[in-house]
C-alpha cells in the first residue's frame, strides 16, 4: 500500500468512527423499572396490559427482545452494570449485599458509591461539565459526581426518610422539595414510585439535568409477593406506565432532543418449591446454626448462590463440600439445579473467590430449613437471581428520541452495551467498557 493509500484508508476509518457519534450530544433520561421482563411490553396484548407509553417505544424508538444480564441477576449488581458497562467482577458490586457470614453488617446492602470500582456514566458526564441528577438509583449514597442526588437507602423503618433527607445532595435539597411536593416515601411504601415520580419531575423542571436516572421499585415488590404477570404486578406496571409518561413529558419540556431510555435490571419467575440446601450441609457438620464461627457459608443471590470457603486452600474441606453438593443434587428433583465449579466459575464474571455456585432452575428457590423435608412447597410469589442464561431472567431495554431509529428491533443484547450506548448519546467518554454500543441511531 502506498503512503497516500494509507492516509486515505486512515481518513476513511476516522470519518467512519466520527460519523457513528451524534453530531450534537443529547440529554438522557434513564428510567429503571425494577423486575420488568421484556415480554411485559413486547407481548402486552397477550397479557391484556394497558401500558400505552411503554408500548409506544416499540414503534417510535428501538427496543430489545431481551437483555442478557449479569451474575447474579439481582438489583444492585445489575444497576451498576447498566451505568458502567462492565461486569460485577470488574465494578465490585457482587450481589445486593456484601458477603457477611457472621451477619456483622446488620443485613446492610451495597448502598455506597465508594464500593463501585469502575467509572460510571454520572462520573463521565460530570467530568464533561454536564449536570447530573438521580432519584433512588442503587449504590449512589455519597456519590460526589451526582450533583442532585436522592440516593436509594433504607431498611423500611419509618425514620429512614430522615436519613435519606440527610444524605441527599445538595444538603437541604430534599427537605426543600418535600415542603413543596409532600413527604418522601420510605422504602417499601406502596406509594413509593408515585412519590419518586413527583420528585423526579420537579428536579427535571428545576435543575434541567443533562443526565438523570430514576429507579422504580414497585413492580419488583409486587412480583416477589404475587409472582410476575399476577393481577397485582400488572396493575403496578400500568400505574408505572403513567409515571413514565409524566417523566418523559418533563424531560422533553427541557429539550426536545432528550433521549428517553427505559431499562430493567432482571426478569422474574414464579416460585413453586424451596430446596433446603442446609440439610445435607448440617448433617455433614459443615455448618452449625448455633456456632459463632464458620468454615463454609453461602452468599445468596435468590435463585442462585455462591458457596464460600473460609480457607479456599483447604483441599479436604473443599472435598467435603463437593460431596454435600453432590448429595444435594442427587436428592433434589431431577433438573432442579446445577452445581458450577472449576473453569466455568470464572466465566460467570461474578462472585469472586466462590468455590462453587448453586444455580437453581426457575420455579425453585433456596430454603433455609436445617432439618425435615429437603423440598417444601412455596407458592404465590416470584423471584429472580438465577444465572443470566435462563430466558426468564432477561431484562428490558427501550429507547426513543429524535436521534433514535423508529421501530428497530435490536434482538437480544448484552447488558454491558447499555452504558456505552448512552455515553455515545451524551457525548462523553466511558473508559473500560466491555461491549460495543448498540446501533440505535436514526438514519439521516
């Protein structure tokens, strides 16, 4: 190749790369509907759902048939992947709660942004001089790069609202907005999402953020209680649909160029039976409910769990645990679980230092009994947390805006593609992403 041909080839590559970015950055509103399976929207008619706002994304924007999530498919690691573009193994939020075999953390979750080891979209936007805001996004307590932040925090106590007022930033912002809008709802309140909507809409109006995130929790709560596609879950999503419409209108009033994105963190499956894994472990004296120490413990993820060894180099202990797991798999219903070990563990990109992972088949959940029947009935509710290759665990992705292709079916995508896609729309740099941005641009 001649030097001129080399220059021309390099120029064409550069122009092609530049052409893939928007000419002008657009604001982004990112809304998470916790626990929303994609077929709530893509198969809304089949489920007799009245969700016109969410369904409008299928024709006015682009959408995924499903989003393959992370290990485990639970709220906190998934939401962190959505804003970093990397797996839990990289961003450091490995489950909803840190590993705590002695329960010294008082059931605390991964509330704090300092635990995130990867660059977030808020950080990238803040570094670019953009205004950032958030309402109730997980793992955001103390996030210095969210200018207007009402973080998710709370264990359900009445006074938790006072703590949220204290940790929201800037200091005094939430109390001032409550004086205008009414009190903020504590976590688990049935009106929680409605209150978050009023607050987020006011923040959009007053602060005009370039990048804002909002997390709705009600669908996940109702799905745990009654199961996915239950009457309670369906009614909750129909109510959330009107909230999405209000937030979309508030964001577009700031800028007609705003891109509206709706995601979820995981899917859901109905639960029918519990497998009491502790029974063979107790019988083999690997765990002792009365002991104040531990040698083997489980790091739970709802539909799956990591088996942790205090001394991972203890070959004899590992052998005994492997035998207990083999017995568990033999005695459990056929096809109800798989035990993952060896090189396959590393491919999960989660739960560092796990000796084994128990992955249940959707429909089963881990129980806590230490004696009695190995399998016990458990009906009426639902869960998630199974490994992401189960189709029921797929999350949702919807995106619409002036610069976004209309009616484009993206097929099945990787959750790690969401953050680089939004970084491209915002016009910011997000380092260390592990997947390519999605092709959502409207052809000019």
